[in-house]
C-alpha cells in the first residue's frame, strides 16, 4: 500500500482505490449505473459485514427493485448470506476462544496447491 504523508494536515493519505472499506459502504457510484454492475455489487455485498443501499443525489435509483434480474439475484444472495450466518458465527467464536483464524488458509484444504 502506498501512503503519502501530507505535512500540512498531518494525515496519511491513501490513493482513492485504497479508500474503499472492506466492510462497506458498497455500491456508491458517481452517477448512474447499469443493471449488470448493480447486480454484481449486490452479489458481492451480501457477504460483507454491512449490507445496505445507497444512492447519490441526482442519480437514478440503484436499488435492487429497479431491475427484475437484480431483485432475483439479491434475494438469492441474501438467502445464501443468512443460511451461512450460523456457520460464520461459530467460526468467529472458535477463533476468539482458540486464538485461530476464522477462515482457514485455502492450501490447508487444497492438496493441489503448491506451498510457495
């Protein structure tokens, strides 16, 4: 990560691409968006800790209700999110109790991957 130090504000500034949080907000576009991009964002955001809708003033509505495909994908993604909620909770509790990672490394389960 490349961080620039601004001596006038005494704040470390990150490039714009690195300012997006891993937990949200999601689906904030500068202007209007299309059905495909909105659909992909909803599918991704369903597995982030915070899942919400946000639009900017003056843009078309970007909610899942606007397109039938996006509404359907949203329902499917949210159902998957809630079906996995108990498992995610158990992984978090075990990680806290036993000082482990909530998500084990992929090579642990993939014998075809080489350890580099």
